[in-house]
């Protein structure tokens, strides 16, 4: 019997399976589709996601498969309104890694296979129940129509926007479908320079944006204005997109060899709670929103990084089950924030009123003339400023700490072993040794914390966020913090 059953092998289910497998948790992952997606869909891996993949020991194949974009250029069709650069942000990966979702899924699935776990395809999870004796009983349906009843200790619903798991839990997917239509083209492009940035045209008739995928291949998106009726727009032809590019962008930009042409509408929805009992939701099953900012898949993958170490510690009997309560608290707050940022960006982008457009362009030009505002924007997009300050897992010592505050990201890699989920202790050697001796399965000494402040005692969570931050003298408080977590 697998300890964890994962329904859905999109990018989120695959990340979840990889994280659990590297901790040595037994996992079974099923997907109703016969093959993984061949579509480019989510195109960007942001720096924080890359840091978390490095933490897990599998960032290299992504870096090899992707290309680097250093920033974005906004123009109104005639003049450049603003430039945003990611150069200089505080990370080993100061860029957007452009990589088609089909490639992201390929790398994740191959990494998972190297860890001994194979995705079971054409297997649909039809229903499940939580047993009174603990654990889950789920019914799987295979391609030949036969069903299998399986037992697991935990169920992770990573089954996308139409999640069977979410429906079965009866959770409301609160939000709305926006009443504007969009075109999408994954296509080969010439005449667009430079090729290592995103190009966004804020034309008076609507937005047109280009995102580099691989050499010569770009994602083009354009909004078509308010939807007429409930019927979805038909998929565009290459000629329609080319005409729009000539009108809103630049006639010198030529499109050819389309890979994917589609029309879509934006949904903005989220569940309130991400779990009930032994069942958890992650990724699109829990939150969907505008692709503006390219945060959807990254937010989902970070749901997985957040949950996997907690589940591992509980499964291994190292932590109390109450540790898992923080998953919904932390990730639901992040989901709210991402949803509202993406919504604001979309509204600004699709403004049609000429007065509002001029005001928007002037404000953005003015704001981005201040480097600090550009940095804040880059930190938000890169997801480096995601933090859990209000989480029950974020605790301050009795005395003031000088380094990163509880809930904030520790800015460098400090785990010695990617196969363990332990808190890393940073502080006076005797205090660290004492905590490691008292909680040998929960704490280890940090590996070369160059950014540490000698006046502090800090406990960094296995996902790289500060759990406890106090002064070097706050040993009793650090110990009390760990006692609330330890089984
Ligand atoms: C046209 C389009 C463009 C997009 N562009 C962007 C973008 O630019 N940036 C961005 O961040 N995001 C974008 N997205 C969103 C992004 O693709 C999703 O956020 C991402 O795929 C979410 O991953 P997931 O694993 O949660 O869900 P999914 O990728 O939907 O994967 C869910 C998996 O679960 C499987 N499944 C479903 N039900 C069951 C069941 N009952 N039993 C077993 N398996 C099941 C499905 O077959 C699927 O493989 C785009 C999406 C679309 C459709």
C-alpha cells in the first residue's frame, strides 16, 4: 500500500511526487490522460521556484532545457513606456527561465522515474472516502474499464481546474470568469529584438505580448475586448494573429509555423481551505487565475514544496499531525495575493478608455523611473518576496533578531542533504549542538550560512523559510518552538 496517492500528474502532481520520493515516502501517482501535455501552456519558471528545485537537487535539467529572459519592455506601439530588469535581484537565478510546460513536465517525469516512481497513465481517480479507522479508500478506473479499489494514508488532489477531488470534497471554487476573450499563439517569429526579454505592447485597441520560448519560437497573446455572449471565441488563424501583430505591434514582426493557436477566457477562482482531514488540494485544483504575471504554475509548484516536507515529517512520526494545518493557512494566503495581483495586472492591461490608458502609461513610466520600484516589481514577479509572517509556524524570539524575520525566505542554500526534511539551525555552536542533540530527527546544523548574523539564533524550515528568529540568547524559546512541532 502506498502511503500517499496523488491524483493528477500535471506539473503540480509531478512536483509533489518528486518531493515525497526524494524523502523516501512511498507514492502512487495516477493520471487519467494517456500522455503528458504537448502544449507550451505555462512558460516561466521564476527564481523562487528554481531555488526550491535546487534545494531538491534537480534544478540542472531545467536550466539545460530552458532559455533565459532578463526582463520586459513595455511600449505603447510607438514609444517605449518602461523597462523592467531582473538583473541585480538577490538570487543565484536573476532571470525568468523560459521553458514550455511540456518540457517542465518531461523533466519532472524523468526525474521522478530516476527515483523509481512511474506515472500510471490512463488511470482516473473516480471517487474516494475517508475511512473511520483512518486513511483513504479510492476507486481508480483504468483504460480497459476495470476498476481498482486502493488504500492510502493520504490523498493529494493535484487534478487541475476541474478537480474530481475538489468536487468530491464539496468545496466551492469561489470567483468568476472574466467577460473578455483572448487569443494565444505559440509560433515562430522573426523581426523582434532583443530576443531575451518579454515584449509587451499596450496599444489603444488592446494588449499584445510576446514571450520567448526557445530560439525563434514565441508565445503571443492578445486581448480581444469584452466578450459577446457566453459562447467562447473560435480559435484564431495565423493570418488573424499576423494582422493583429501588424496593427498593435510592428509590421516588421513576421509569424510563421504555428505550433498552437487557441482562444481562451480567464477564470479567477480559489477554494477557501486547501485540505480536509487526510485530503489536500494543490495547484489549479485549489486556485486558478489570469496568466498575467505567469504565476499560476509556479504558485502550484510552491504549494507542493510547502506540503511535502510537512507530510514527510508527519508520516515518519517526527512531527505532530497538527503541523499539516499550516499548509492551508500559508498557501491560501499566498493564493489570495497572487489572484489579486494577477487580476490588477490584467485590468490595467485591458483598459480600453483612452484617458485611463494615458494615465496608466504615465503612472507606470513615472513609477519605474525609480529603481527601487523596479526592484519591488522584480521581487514580486520572481516570488522571492513570498513570505508567511502570519503563519503559526513563524515565531519570533524574546529578543530582537537582526537577520530575516520569521516567515521570510532565507536567502542562500544551507541544507547539507537534499534527502531529509529537517530544520536548519544557525547560531552559536553550543546552542545549535544542544538543539540537534534534543531533536536529532528534526534539526541539523546549517551548512555554511554565510549570510547569518552572529547575534542571532535562527531555525530555517526545510523549504527555506525562517521558522524561528531570535537573539543568540533565545535558546529556551527556540527549544519551545521545536516542542510545538515535534511528535
Ligand atoms: C491555454 C493555457 C495557457 C496557460 N498559460 C499559462 C501561463 O502562461 N503561465 C502560467 O503560470 N500558467 C498558465 N496556464 C496555467 C497552467 O497551465 C496551470 O497553472 C498548470 O497546468 C497547473 O498545473 P496542475 O498540475 O495543477 O494542473 P494540470 O496541469 O491541469 O494537471 C492536472 C492533471 O490531472 C489529471 N486529472 C484530472 N482529473 C483526474 C482524475 N480524476 N484522475 C486522475 N487524473 C486526473 C489531468 O489529466 C492532468 O494531467 C495556462 C493554461 C492554459 C490552459
